[in-house]
């Protein structure tokens, strides 16, 4: 039990003529550092933060100190092998190391890019932390098959702790109670123990590292562990400590569900895509990727910015069943190609304040990327992270101000068109000369199959050519047509909030009239009518173009600001979010 052995004691039971062995073991759970309520009432909560005080309160030792104690026992003739320790003792030690190492790395990393007058993020600014409470137990209640004292947690907390430590699930079979996860030098295995429940064991098989691979300590990480994603449309007044929908269907775009192909298909239905688009994810004979899997594009367009200001942590658990492989494309080159296209007169983008702002944002971002190459921390310097964060905030401001029903239609038409082009058989039937035209840089790409044929230095340019010269035109035409049809149809079943009277939203809206909670009631604005003429149509086309260009830039910035481990993929377990099923750590 390590230092927890100091809490064990023997109580004499005279009526039974024996001693009862009582001891205390930890209850481990995940919560914000500001939390004051734990699973055990009237017991103090101690947070794991890697400081000497936390080590003392949680009765833990850092790994090298623990090894020194074990070595001293061996020299004194007491042989204490690694497997003689309860694995929860090792878990607490590694969690303390995680906080200590990541804090030291961030301090060094931030000193090479953060202005001296800007304070670093401290532990209290996190919204995700591991906490411990001591629980009294008696050896009399231990199952006969358990030979060591065990720690207690809940299924949801164990999954979240594993994600925080960089451990990724390889097998998660609840039908046969077989669980195995690996990563960052750890192996976590679980099985059913008779008369107790599911018990997990942590083992160390290699060297762990908690630097740039440290998961961002924010509360939304809990949702990512189960395939749920908070979006920019999420209300900020929601109590994030309570899970609202573990077994319910999502009703709006406050959350995306991306944990399996079926869940992604349901998300496409939520966006109101057509049946063909949803069925692409239900079929084994279709493609879901261009340079990278499409769910990551949806994640970047609508996902909430999770990076903490003045923090260097970027890693997140992967909420999708796809690998995030950055070896097949260069997202920095995509940003530079975006800047060229949005500034190019050939793209036929309408003039407007948002397009001008996007040109400025893209130019600033390209400058930051070039400056980043010569920084002391090339790759992801703190000024670059702050620039990306600032551009994301500007994009969010615009998307929150425009009509969200129009935003939804643009997102819908975009994914319908991209999935259609990816699975278009006509492009795949062309001859080799047609496929290789973009490799030589002679023509603009006309089909997504040309991305794989293009050389690595031209692949990003081909991608942006397809998006700006082919996808945008189709999205603009269809989104404008769909939006005008919805606005002029008296009895429509769209997700528009409110009733349409004349040219403005009626202020008298009752809850029964809200067709979808996706949208909040917007300020009265003028929408084009069927008899408004070409000027109104051009205005709406300008809005659609601005929204589409904003979403694409937001996607690129979000995927640059956040990162996923290549080996991490989501195994479907969405129904376990918030699960308080007791599980045990050997």
C-alpha cells in the first residue's frame, strides 16, 4: 500500500477473540479544482497537482522516490518487487508525475514565447483534475479472491483518467468484460472479479512522457472520451458538471456525436443532410476521407476552442473512429494555400467586410507561421498559438452574429457536396493521363482522386483548388436556393426559430413554435423574398460565401491549434458518459 500503510490498524474484538484489520484506501475521481463535494461526505478532498503538499496529502511518492524506497528495502534484506505494490499506488505516483512534468515543461516552453508580463496558467485555472478521498475499509469485507487492498473509482472517471495519461483503448468488450488499453508506457487491463465487479490493473512497460503530449486539462475532455464534441453554439450557462444526455438523442448542434460510423451518420441527419449523405457512413463501400477523414473537418468547423489561453497544451482525446495521420498532408501549407485563394481575384468572391476581414486574418496567420519557423520553439510557438486562438475567436464572433439557420445550411450543403465528390465514380474511371495532370501542375484539380495522384508539394494546392473553384460554387447555389425556399414556405419543417411575418422575425414566439433548439432568436433582420430581385440574391450569395470561407478558415485554425495522437481512435462507448458504475483498481 506504500505510504497508505500508515493508516492501517488492528482493532481487538473481544466477543470474537480476534483482531479486525482496518485500513484506508483512496476513492479516485475527476472534477474541477474548485470542487468542494466528493463521493464521501464530510471527508477532505485532496487534488493531485504534483506539489510537495499534494504528495503529502495523497500519501504518494514520485516514481524516482518510490524506486529509492524500494531499493532501500532490498538493501536491508526485505525484497519488494514491483508487482508487490498495489497498482493504484503506482497510479497515484504517475498522476503526480504527470502534473509535475507537464508544469515544468510548460514553464520552459512558455518562457520562449510568452511576454514577461503575462502570467502562466496555474493549476487553479484548469477545469479538469484528479482528486482523492480516503475511505475506511475492513479486511473482513474483502472478497476471497482479492489479496491486496483496492482503490475505488467510477467507470467514467477511469476512462477520463486513462485519456489524461495518454492511454488509448485497444479492446473494450463489455459483453465478456475484457478491457485493455495501452500508450505512453502504460498498460491498463480490466476483467470481472467474482463477488466484487470490474477490476483494473495498471502496469508500466516503458518510459512515460508528459510534455507536448499532455492532454488539455479542460472539462470538455470528458465528452471527447465518449465521442461527444461541444460546439461553438453551446450555451455557456450550462452546468458542465452534469451530463444531460448519455442515453438521449441529440436535438441540436450544441453537441456533435462522432464516436462511431452510425453516430456520425446520425450527426449528418442532425445537420439535415440528405439520406444519401448519411448512408455514406453506413456503407462499407464508400469513402469518408480526402486528405484526412471528413469528421475532423466537421470537428474543426464547429468544435469549441478548447485550448487554454497562455497555455502550451494542445493534445485532445480523439472523438472519432478514424486515425489522425498528419504524414499524408501538411495543414500549414493548407493555410498558406487558403490565403492565396481568398486573396485571388479568380475565385470570384464577392466583396464584403467579412471577406476583407478573412483576407486580413489569413495574411496575419501566414506571417505568424513563417515567423514560427525561426522561433526558439519552432513548430508551435506561443505567439503562433495565440494568433490561431485569436483568429478562432474572430470567426466565432461572426458565426454567432449571422443567421444560424443559414450557417447550418452552408454546413449541410458543404458536406453533401464533398461526400458526393469523394464517392463520385466518374472521376475514378478516368485514364492515367487525366489523373496525373495535377502532378505536373498544369490544370486545376477537378476531382478528389487527383489529390492522391498529386505530388506532396502540390497536394495542398489541389485541395484548395477543389474547394474554392468547385465546392464553393455548388454550396453557394444550393444554400441560397434552400434558404430562400425555407423563408418563403408558410408551413416548413426547418430548424428556423420563430415565425416569419413579412421581412422580420415575429417577437411573439412561444416554446411550441420553436422547431429546433439549434437557433436562438436573432435580432430582426431583412431576408430576401422571392420577389426581391437580383440584388437580394447577390446579398444572400455574399453571406453564404462569407460563411463558407469563415468555416474553412476556422477548420484549419482549429486543427492547427489542437492535436490528436496518431494511435488514438474512438471505440464506441457513448452510453458510458457520466456512468457511476463502481470499478476497482487492484
